């Protein structure tokens, strides 16, 4: 049997249920994971999607039939599997999740020992081939399964990032999008002085308020409304598996992840002068200026969690940030977390006695950005070539680290093909000239959409 399996992507596994991913494929993924990695113990968990527990049960069956001892931490977010894998010292971890995809999708994210990611360039394609071949090693002794609650240790770890006793009693809107974040907010709440306003809080795989993806403009409105209605100091929203968090200031204004990267870079460089900060190539000028002006080492890296984590380990960087709201921390096993950033931002607001708007306004004015604009394109590679040829004579710098980046006197852009969706993504920024940024954004979009 040698089926073609379409749910394996660049960074993880995602597919429509049941055509692209189902219980049989989940079982085979478990078997293939073991044949590839030869682990003795593996952590598993699953998100709130309606199909996640079933798929996890099939995955576990595949792992056990391959002789592996499984530790099931139950319903959780992606970073809880990252945490448990390193905390328990297991040989790998798998969470069943499709993050912010539509509710009829599901998937998996895989890590090996020390929570190192398994992506297409580090084993995922090998596992795919084993799944397709569907011929697995003979095993004499089946593995075991135990259930373990690692959440108390995880909560304790999160609280290490801030000085809890010094925090102000901020009023914070928390929008979990009916994903897994609410489970953690409830456990952090007794330890923090915050007045938490919880919306879309109950985990519900039917996603009655829409898919938990705060990047969709229509999904931001409930958080904005709640911040304004409750006169809150801060708003936070998460995607389904809460490995990304999104910020809203006290006016209900959505703050692009780009400026949060700069804010956190500054925070960590104050704690660790000269440290390495990893950033992605989509929007860069604000981050570079902050890092260099504070004596840090600004390290550019291709977009994607596998690339960022690998580069952070190689450079021993203390923090890495992507404008897409993924934030990576050396002390969190070089993994991304959607809980650590908002705790740090709350501490920054306490220490500076400034609202979030004041912490980011000057940076937003210094480097106005378009925000990421997605365009569905039939021939994306040809389009990128056309754009490069159009602007080549004017550009001071052309960079192909990730897609096409072109820099000019007072503005720059990045255009890249998505690794997860059939779109090209455009980001434009300028030096203190919002009009120029908007004009060039419109100019590029006209070219892209012709």
C-alpha cells in the first residue's frame, strides 16, 4: 500500500477531515513517528476541536503498537506539549491541533527530544514517506499509556517570567475564541492581581463565534467592543491552540505583532545586555533599530517556527519574534508561547506606569507598516519575478532570505509565498511616512492584482 498523503505541510500536519486526515492516518502517523525517531517515551495532547480526541486516541494506538510508552496530558494548547516534552524529559511530543484553520480541519505538531521541532527539513518528509508506505517495524512488546497533569508545573513556569508581587491590578479583556486558552487563564487568575474580563471563554470545538483567528479583522470586533465597554487597560486574543497572542490597547486599537516584537526585544535586552534577538524578514526596520541602539545582536532568519528555533539555538539568542505574533523564548526551550508575552507586557505597563498605546505609539510613528495583506494568486512565483523586475532599478537592496525583500530610500516591502496557504503575503513599511507607506502599498497591490 502506498497512498499519497496530502496533509503534510512545511511545518506541521494539517488537513480536512476525513478526506485528508482521519483516524487511520493518525494511527499510521504514530507508527511512522516511532520508526523514524525510535523514542521510548512520547507526550501527547489535543486541542478543543471536535475530532481531536478521536484522532489522538488513534495516534496513541499507533505509538503503543510500536512499543512506545505514552504520557497523555489531555486537552491543552500546543505550548503545553512543548513544555511537557522538556519538563518530563521524554523523547518526543505530539499535539493534535489545527490552530486557526476552519473547524472541519485538524492536524498535528511534532517535536523530538528537548522540544525540538520536526519540520519538512528536519524529518517531517521522512515521516510522511513512512506513512504512505504503511509498512512498520515488528514489535514484541506494546507500550503503555499513562495520564499526567503537567499543568501545575507549566503554570509555575509561566509565573517565573514576571514579578507577580509588583504587578498592578490591570483590567484585562481575555478573548480565548472558544479555544484552549481559557483553560490556562482560569489557572493563572488566582496568582495575578488582574481583573479579567473573559469573552468567548468556554472551550467549544463548534467555534460558535467563528474560527479562533484574531488576524481576521471581523474576529477582532468582540475584543475591541469589550475593551471599550469595560474601559479595560488591555485586550488580548488568542488563536485556537494559543501559541500566538494578539494585543489591543486601552482604546481598543489592534496592535500589529511587529511592534510587540520590538517591545519584547527591548525588554530582554535590558535584562541581558548584548543578547541575540532573532527576527523574521517581513518587517524589520523597527526591530533592528531597537536591538542595535541597545547593544544587542539583531539576527535575521527565515520565517517559520522550525527556522527560528534552530537559529535561536545556534546563536544562543534570548528571544525571537515574528510579526505574525509568534514569540520564542530561550528559557521556554526556544519554543513559542502565547502566554508569556502578555504577562511581560502587563509587567512593562506596571513598571513604566504607561498604557500600551504609549509603549508603542512612537515606534508605530517611526516605522508605519501596512500589516500583512494576503492575495490569492494563480502563479505566485511569476508574480514575484514581475514585481522584482518592476522595482529593481530603484532598489538599494534586494534580499531573498524569505520571498522577495526590496529596500529603497524611505520604504521597503516583503512579498512571499505562504507555506501554509495558496496566497502571497505582502508587507510594506516606511521611515516615519505613513502617506508614503500607504501609497506604495496601493501601488504594489495594483501590480499584484492585475
